[in-house]
């Protein structure tokens, strides 16, 4: 079969390849093909015409146009296929329109703003397809729509033949209707008189107008269409020449031979003998070498100079670090607090295991504890007060090296009962842990609590006991997809590095508190882990920060260097300027020892469980195997190195998508 099936890229209605083409036999497909010659030249035969395409030229091959490509020299061709079904959403008649370009070799150089814009659109699509930054599929679709209307307005087949039609919409539509009628009825008996009648014009007038618009007479255009369409039957069927002649609309085989030979310089039978081959021979005849698509970026970088999402190789953040510097202490304020699951859930074994993991790897100071004073814990609006259940919960919190930050809830209680609960709570736990330990805990009340409850709260805790008490604004249902995505990594790190108020996130997504989530996997809750224990990107941001030392050697935009004894740590992260990727040239001077280097990467394209979940088709629920797969996928990418003592150590690094890299230098 010469009709090729185009397999489009994931999530986008295109396929892009970078090829060296020496021989690509005649074929066709239901896709719009665009070629951009990056190096060398190729010869393109499209239907009955042959062109030589040279460096920096573009060519359009329309739906179902039989074409072949060849070259006797090394070349690089960017080949883009576009799904017509996507274009049809915006232009219903896409299957009845053709686009043409000029050919410099034939004396019509491809100059003008329309060609520059064309190449910029192609370059933008390539850039997004290679980099796969955040929402790259959206940017590709938007650019394709812009490209579609550029093609319609600047490369329309009728405008190619007659530029005057560009400014005459009525005439353009008329000739398009006529050409469309011929394309769809060439295999029937059609006459100029029939078309003239449809257009309410005289046959003589229409004859002149068609030649003016199409460049050839009506009958020649019909016969050319028939001859070109017959190629598919010659090469892809075993029909006889007379059967093909009749099928495409010629009244006699003699006429078919005559018109075919006029355009193809040989008879249909000679054409079939020369070019017909089975699929095995067709595949053997192809001489094509594929290259990594990223290699094309350097050839089209000039078209991306002002494209803000382009991270070209020369666009490198240069960082020079002198490890003899000392800019003071690094305060790990980001570890201040984490929001714990509701009190009753903390007794669940799985939750305890999650908290143990978090504390082992990050080690937060305080756990914000909600719903401790509730019916689930055995504390009722009236009756006896029993804190044994509450003690089990606090014991578990203390056992994972957290101190409680208790939110003293007030719901369902009268002021008198509220005062009784707080007083009894403090007396009970003073006996269990002592006043000193209680003074290290934190006590909070929600900001929207009634004033009479706040008065009781502050009066007992601050007045009677002398403890620090505060108001807390706990946004329990702050649902935002950013908490699932790699873009949260630099946000968390940047706040911590620059001493801003840190993000206070949940330990675990709380699906029980979310009303009608779109899925049970990633629904935008602010947990470090999802409810099945899969590490989310924010987890790695806190983990990397926890590895930093206590002394700041140096910090700047998108990086911080710290030390701990003779070891030091370097944390680099993407910034708004780099968008979703970052190329880094890192020079380190004054290393006083040999160092073993361990590099961790957490980024969009390295270990995002969210991205893998999307690649799985965004299932509403996960199987046990899928949960384990996503847990493995969320492990940071780790590499090791060894560096001997030298005046300058150089590292060339790339953060692959939004995220961060942590370099740990261990003295040996």
C-alpha cells in the first residue's frame, strides 16, 4: 500500500521528524505535510510536477497528493504532518483546499513576511514538541490554528495562481466552489455549461475566468485532475488501464493515455511498470535516516530569538561559586510546621508510616493538629471528659519527633464547656508530660472563632499558664492543581531560600474532605503525599531543602550554596526567566579537598508522578500495580561523581522541565 498511515504524537495532532532523505518513493497520506529544508537540498515530485527544494525553503504537500522525495547529497529535512481533523474544527472545508509555495530554484524566491511568519510558526511548534514544557500541547494547538489561517490567507492554491484574488473574497470563493466541484466530480461527466448554470454565468465568460484563475482551461484542469488521481489506482490496485480510465472519468483509454503522457511524460502502463512495487520492495527502496528532533533547534534558533519559552543551548545561566565565602546562617524556617491529617486518622497504621517517612527525610518541627476536641476523640459537648484517646494521638505525634500545634476547635461547645475542656486538657497533659514539655507545644485558635471563645482561649493559655497562643488561618480545602505539579518545586524552594513566609502544606492529601473530586489520584490538595503514599513534587522540594547546611556560602537568583563542616551543598532551581527548563554552567573554585558528589534531580521530565499519571490517561483510580509504578517514578533521579581537588571544578547541568537539582559534596 502506498497510502501511509501517520501516527501522531501523544496529545497533539501532529508528527514531526528530522530526516536525511536520499530516497522516499511515491506515496500519499491523509495528512498535510510540510517540509522545511535545514541543510542541503532535495528533489520533490508532487503529482506531475518536480521541484528542487534548497536550504531554508518550505514546501507544502496536500492531503492525498502522490509525492516522492530524493537527494544525492547529505541533507536535513524537518518533516511535519498535521492531522486534518484538527484543522477541520476551525475550517470545515479543509479537505477541499490546497496550499502551494513558491520555489526559489524555479525563479520565485521564498521571500516576504508570509514566509518568515510561516517559518516562525514551524519553529515554535518544533520548540514546544522538543522541550515539552508546561502546557506544551496547548501552545502547539494554538500555533497550529494561527498556521492554518496563515495558509488560508497567504498560501491558498488560487492565490498562488493569481495574487489579485487575495483581495477579492467573492471571486476567491467562486473559483474555490468551481475547483471543489471538479475535485469531487472529476470521475463523472461534467461540463462547463453545468457549472456556468450553477454560477449564473455564461459559459464563455466562465471559461475565460477559469483560465484566469487557475492558469489553464477548464477541460485541461479536469483532465489533469483525472490523470493525477489515476496514479493512486495505478500504484495501489491491480485494475486494468481501461478500468482505471473509466474509473477516473475519461471517455476512452486513448484520451487517458494522451492526457497522462502530457503530464507524466510516459503512458500509464509505463508509469505502472516503473513505479509499482509491493510493500516489501517499497520499504526496501526507502533510504531515510532519522535524527533526534532536538538537533533541529540549532538550525531554526534565529526564528525563536523572541520566543519567551525557548531555551536554546546558548541561553545558559552562569554561576560562579567561591566556597571560601560566608554570608551567614541559613535558617530552616520552612521546617516549622506541617498540617497533619485529622486527629482520628493519625491512629491508622498507614498514616503513621507516612508520617515516619516524612519525618525521617524532612523532619518538621511542629504538626498542626485539628479536630482533637471532637466526638470522634471522645470529647462531647456535655458529660465526662476523657483524654485517653487524645493522649494516644499526641504520643504518636511525639514519637515521630514532632511537637503538636493544637487547633482548639470550638464547634458544638458552649463558652463554659470550652473553658472546662481547655482547663482539663492542660491539667491532664501536665501530669503526663510536665509543664516544660507543654510550654514547648503550640496552641492556636481559628481566626474566624467568635470573640467570646477567643477571650477564653487567650485568658487560660496566655494569662493563666503563660504559654504562647495565637490565631491560625487553616485553609483546609485550598484546592489548586499546582500542588500536584512540578511547578510547585521552585515556588517552595524560592520562599525558603529568600526567607519569605514558607508554604505550610499538608502531610497527606485528604480525599475524605474533598467534595466530588474529579479523580481519586491527583485532585489538587496540598499534601506532600497523595492519600496512597505517592510522593508529590512538593515533597522533593522540602527534602532538598532539608539537605542544606546551616551556613550560607552564597545565594543568588535560582540557587543557594550552603556548608556543614567540610561538606557543602548546592541547590539550583528553575525561575520565571527560564520558564520550564534551565541550562546551567557552574564553576566552583577553592575546593580544599577531593569530593564525592551526589546529584539529585526532581523535575517535570525526571520524576513527576503527576506527569506519568497523565501519560497513563489520567485514570480516576489506580490499581495496586499503578500505585507502585507511580511511587517508583516519583523517586528523584540520582547520579554520582568524584572530583579531585582542582583550582576550578566545572559542571554543565540542565534541569529538565520545571524543578530543581541538589548537589551534595562529601569530603573524602
